[in-house]
């Protein structure tokens, strides 16, 4: 393929992405201004994009944006980083050891289906502060995707590679470092990406119930006082923060796995 075709292909991709966003905004504008009623879904009380943009400017120009952002970011990354370390560590142990699998997986599988919302009352009782309980909710949301993807990544490593390393005299630590981790890293990165998304979901839910600052609290309090434009602003902030966090994980994954690329047409 000629090098001259690459810029045109990239421009076409950008135009396609911008076009899809423009169509969504146009539908939103028409549905909100015309108070569209589709039966199951109604747009009678949905603010227009212009009203949301005005609410965004009001929030940005106020002094309340940074306390909400800093609170949510601190909670998310505190719980997420803890879940990452524990989830990857437990996943490596379970994936490599049958004994660890028999000991650890039954209680973990019992706890895994419990939704993060169900943990909120118990977390409030277990922890001395609401801040610690919200971090715990974020931790529980991120732990299991990271754990399970790590286990699957370790188990998917070709046994012949491990046998070859052993035949060459590699120690257990060398096999873990040179064979297991590189082979499982793509799956671990997938788990980290999914865990980041569930962290934001769980945090917003926790903040709606027990927070005093944060994007979730801002969104819920806007609903309580019927400030509908601010509800959409909170939703957009959550989406942007989640997208930015996932992008950071993707960059980290590309850095850690330069040999692993999936072609996309």
C-alpha cells in the first residue's frame, strides 16, 4: 500500500467517528426540543445539548468542580490499585497452583456474584469512615475482573513453552518471569481495563448513597433538586473520566506488550 494512502485512511476514520457523534447530538437535540415520546422512552424532561453546555460552563467556572473530581479520582485509584496488586497476585497463584485454586477459588467464587451495591450497607458497618467504605466498594468492583482474567491468562500459556524452559534448566522464578508473565500479560491488561470500568460504576453507586463529594454525589444531588442539565453533566464527566482511565490502561498495555498486536480492519 502506498504511503500516500495512510493519511486519507486516517482522515476517513476521524470523519466517521465525528460523524457518528454528530448524528447522536442531532438526535438528542431534536428529541429534547420536540419532547419526543416513544412510549417506553420519553424525552419530555431531557435537557437540550445547549442547556447541558451552559451547565458545563457553570460548573467549570465554579469552585466545586475540583473537590468533586479529586474525591472521585482518589477513591477510584485507591481501590483500583489495591485490587490490581491483589488480583494479579492471587491470579498468578491460582493459575499456577492446584492447591491454591482449591483453597482460594471457592470463597472467591461465592463472593464474585454479589453486586457491589449489596456490599454498601455492610461496608458502612465494617469501616470507620464513609471514605474507606467507598474505596472498598471500588476495590470489590475491580478485583474479580482482574483476578479472573489473570487466571485465564496464566492457564492459557502453552505448556510446551514451560516444559522447554524447564528442560533448559530454568528455575521456577525464571519461568514465572520469562514465560508465564509475558504470556499472560495480554489477558491481565484486559482484566485491568475491565476492572477500571467497573471501578467507576461501583464508585458512582457508592457516592450516590454515602458520599458528600464526588461525581456520583453531584449527579444524584442534581436529580434530587431537579436540576436535570447537571445530571447529564455528571454523566458526561463519568464517561470522560472512565474513557481517559481506560485509555491510560491501553497505553500501558501497548508499552508492556510490544509483541502483541491485533490487526483491525
